[in-house]
């Protein structure tokens, strides 16, 4: 089950709640109401950068149409009669993304900015804020996706390289291992020749699969059926050489199982992380959340410096294939509620509760 976040809408059910939102310039209020200023005859969005009026001079309306029917005119700074700025930015970035995705060659920054309808400098800042990636990094990720698809469809690696938009084989090969997690030839053959050690075990949360390549742990999965876990993993590397782990590998599995039962033990393991630059930023931030703590998707987006990328952060959490060691279970909705979890919401709940109990126990043991 993929991880999906549904942030609850803020409720502005009284004039005082609305006024508080206006003072805070709360972006969540922009779709809920507008406020008007009696002394100027102007109405604004709650996030308008203009100076705040005195409370007695402010009144609230459901939307721009209601404010104009009451005789107010729109503010020239925040343009409340138009779509919210965040929505306009999202549409501009979407146009640039379509250009990147459909172009054979990487478009220039000027071409992308023109497609977005923004100046090149403003475009770069807006694109990074909305997606969490620079335009170049997004383009690189798109080419990586094309390369993965082309490697499975074309007769030769060379054909795949140029179909994916790379101008030279040298540039492709220089970043291939980081992009694919293996050589292009090996990826094209479904991981043929790649040796992956694995082991299946049982813990109080059900069955568990741990797998590792030569760089470290590449998968930790949880489920109800060990055979289903193994089949899912085999489908990812159809031609890889899957080898049962030996005694040294059993020690890694024991540490994973031990962490499930006693989170206070911690889980420091070498990891073989494969993902886009943005995903790796999110996953790195997840590993920095202490045991016993949770944060919201919004807070996680802010931690990686991309506050507008809440949905992208949620998708990165959903793409994580290394349970526990990359603890995406510690991310919750803004109201504290649990959203989806790749390995089941009830397991997510159990992990959070166990870690919280561990944190309480550790705190109680600290000297006063």
C-alpha cells in the first residue's frame, strides 16, 4: 500500500479565527475567505503582504465575488480575484515540467522560463520551491527514467543512451551506477550477474525480508506472507542471482528483528540507497528523526528546505523500499493521524507506539 497524505483543511468558522489567520498570513486561509478594509474600500487575500488594518476596520467575505458585491475592489498587490499565487506557480511549473519531459534535448533555462511565463531567475526560484528540485535536477531525473525504460526496450545500450536524451555515452556512463544502482548492461538484463543476499524471518509484526547487495542493505520489507515478500522482491530483479545469506548476514537480520521488538536498540546498518536526488534528500532527513518522535509531511518538507513540496515528500516516503532503517513510519499527518504505509497502517501504528513507549522508558531512566 502506497503512502498517501491527506492534510486536513483548516477551519475558519468565526471572525476571530479569520482575523488570527489574517494576522499570521496563513496560506491555508487563502482558499477559505477574503478580508475587506472599510477605510480603503479594498479587499485582500489573508496572505496579502500589505499592512494590516485595525481590527474594527476589517470585515470578511466568503470569496472575491461576495466582496465585490459589497462594493469593494480587489487589491492590486495580492490580486485576490485571480487564482492563488501558489496555484498559479504550480501551473507554471507544470508547463515547464511537460516541456522537460517531452523534449529530446535538455531545454535551456530561458526556454523553460518562457514556457512557465516567468523571468529566468524568478522561474528557477519558483520551480525549486514547488518541486524541491532545481530545473536541471528534475531534467536529470526525467532522463534517468527514460534511460531505465529504454534499456529494457532497445536492442543495445547505445541506442538506449541516445533515446534517453544523452548527447554522449561518456556522460551517461559517468553517472550510470548512481542512477541505476548497477551497470547499464546489468540493469538491461534485469540485474543479471548481480548477487543479492537475502533472508526471511519472523517478528511480532509478521514476516520480514532483508536483502543486501555489495554496498549494503537494499531492501527491508514487512508483510503477512514470506513467499509474497520474496516474490515481490524477485520481480524487481528478475535475473539477479538471489543467494540465501550466511551467518554474517543472519546477524543483520537479527538486528532488524531486534529493532522491531526493542526500538531503543537502534538500527545502524550500511544502506544501498537508490533513488532520485530529491528522494535521497527526503530519506536522509527521515533517518535523522529520533526514535520515539514523529513529524508531519509539512514539517519534513520544511526540513529539507522545500516547504511547498509536501506532496512530493509524501511520494518519496511511498517510494522507500527499506523499512525501519529509513523510518518513513515516523511521518504522520498534521493532525497526528496516520496516513497510508507501504507495509500496512496497523504496522505503522504499532511501530510508532513501541517507539513512543521506548522514549518514555528512556526518559524515566535519566538521572534527575
